[in-house]
């Protein structure tokens, strides 16, 4: 029979990589899991400028960085999986899923993510960009930031990218590996590099 302490440790690791399981725990596991998450929240909040709803889940293997005036807000029922990199300013709504290996880097203007949106593994969202004017090294040029806005009930597929200045309308879907460089209308399905509308969630033709 496996050691109960080792089983619990394995269960914590499983939730770190598949954090939706945290919200499906059996009653007998909820007390220790919530105490564990409260300790994770407290440790992170002592070091970074975080506003974490008590009902959100943050894997201890996630990387959250939020300096003063670059806060990270995470709403109830949302989760951040292991290996995710979050750099404020970020405002994450309720019931948002940020899966393993995702990157959200807010720049100066920040990233907002609406309620019920799903961000799959390996997604990259940048709220800033480098200057690229000719005649000067890229590394010496000013960084600019317009921010990124992602609506409610969106789904960003694995390894998709979103560049600075883009707004994604409510209910849109971004295909796996797509790179979004312009605004996406509500309800659109986009794919490709650069991403373009390939369908609509209501089934109408593109």
C-alpha cells in the first residue's frame, strides 16, 4: 500500500500540472488542499504585489513577478499551472485557466483577461514590443507598450501567440500555433501566421 504522505505529494504535483483538478476534489481532500493553497498564496504575496482571490489556484512551480505598480490580480475560480510565467501588470478575471508553460508579460500597459477564458499550454502573450527602426541596434531602442485585451469566454490554443496592442473579442477562438497580430472580432475563429478569420463559432462561413 503506498505511503499516504507520498500519495498526497503526488496529488499536489498532479494538481500543479492539471490545476482544474483542484476544483473537483472530493470533500475528504478539500481541507488539506485549501490549506496548502493558502500557504502558497501567503508565501507569494509576501514577496510580490499580488491580489489573489482565496478561491484561485496557483501552482507553487509557477513564476509570478509583480513589482509595485505592476500588480497581478487573479479572480475566483481561476488557475495558474506549473511552469507558467506571469509578469504584471495583469488582471485575470474569474474562472480563467492558464495552463502549463504559458507566458503573460504585461509590459507597461498590461494584459487583461476576461472571465471564463482558457489559455492553453505554451501560449505567449506580450503587452510590449521592441523598437525596430533602422540604423540602431534593436537592444538600444525604446521598448513600447500598448497592452493586450482578451475578452470573455475565449480559447487560445496551445502555442498560440498574441502580440502587443491586440484586442480579442468575447467568445473568440485562436487556433493552435496561430500568431495574432491584429484585433479579432467577437465570436471569430482564427488560425495561421499571421492569424486570419477561418470561421465563426456560430457556424457561419468566414
